[in-house]
C-alpha cells in the first residue's frame, strides 16, 4: 500500500509540474503595418531570452521587447497555469527615422543642393520622420521638379532620399548685328554641335536646347564666319548668343563712260585714295571722285553694302 501511495505522489508531482510549463506563442505587429507580423531582435522574461514556441513556467514576469527601428517595450505580465499555449500579442511603435538627401544633377554631373525638398510639405533638413508614406517634392532652379510618393519603412538606420534632377530645355535667343548693313535681306545660318555627340543642328532663334557644352558657327553671305563655343548651364531664363558680324571686302567695278556711252579711262578716288576700275574694298560709306580732262568732275557719296556679289557702278561723264 505504501508503494502505491508513493507512485500516486510521484504522478501528481509530474502532472502538476508539467501544468506549470506553458508554450509561449509570440505575435507582434506594428503601427506601421498592423497586418504583418514582425520578428523580434530580443524578448526577455526576467532578463532571460525567450524564443517563439519555447515552454516557460507559469508566473509573473518583467518583459523587455527589442526590435531595431521600433521603440523598446517594457511591461509586467502574469502567466497563469494552463495546458493551452500562452499567446503573447502586442503592437510595437515604430521610431522616427532620420532623413538625409543625396541629390545629383544629370548635367553637370555633380551633387547639388535643392532649393526646396519637402515631405508632405515639411522641409527636409536632417530631421527625423515617422515611418510611412509621404509626398516628396524637390525643386531646383533650371531643373525639372520631382513630385512622387515615397515610403519610409521602419529601420534604425537613416533613410536616404537619392535621386537625379534633369535640366529643363532652355530657349536659345540669337541677337545678331553687323558693322555694315547687307545689300539684300539679312539671312544667316546658325549651326550648333554638341561636344558630346557628332550631330550638328541648324537652328533659329527661339529653339529650345538641352543644357550642355556646344560648338557653333554663324554664317551669312558677305560677312566673316563666326566660330565659337558656349557652355549652357541649367537656368530659367533664355540663353542669349550675341554677336556683331564683320563684313568682308567686296569686289567693286566702276564703269566710266563718255557722252557717247563708250567706256573710257579716268582718275578715280575713293575717300581720297586712287583706285582702279576693278578693286576690292571694305563695305561702308565713301566719297567717290571721278576726274577726266575736258569733262565735269563727278563728286558723290556712295554706300557700299555687305554682299558676296560684285558691285558694278556705272558713271557717265559730261562735257564741260
């Protein structure tokens, strides 16, 4: 009988002891996403680490929960005796996350500082933001603004806004003048070639171009060719190309005739310098004098305009 009693005591102790151990099931979500469970970095019960699915003894515990990117949680819980698993369900609060910016320009290829960078209207200047979705706006003069939605997930590391700004097209304005007006209507050819490509474009004033480095020429009949380069940086205002075209020397023929319309020789001066009947001269205003014995002197002001064509002047002498 004593033997049976001892067996009963042994079985009771075993059953009672096992009743004090309960399997713990962990279900942790967050204020960032209440539908998704997260894995903890550490869960301590009375300073002892516990993992999901472990058996723990019923009793009172001081709980410490840690997860990077979230605020640590501290509380006391009481685990009663039961044969069922103990479900420990909590919601963690995400920590504010420092936001940094790394903005680059496609041209010139360098890091730039935006004129404006906001998340939901709040300026980004190295401060911290609560994880979640935000409307990002980035502005820089001369560049196409960025407007998009970004999502900042919980993390213990800073969140970096990395993006590239692309320059706006810039209006090209040509302001051309000349030292001497053209004989006919003024026409020109403006050729533009990017230093980063082999393509050459013929453009007019008012065209829009991409900011970069260019080589260009300006050609107009009767004028010297202009060849230069320009570096067009991103901007809001038009890019102005301003030049004064210099006229080329023009071939001039002065045909002098007598009273019978026959060609004849005479002394010809242009601004007091002797010239032959066929000569080259810089376009401009001149004093023309034609003298021949027995005839009246011709004295007149002439204007020689810029042109690639030969200028033929006919002057008829009159008898004295």
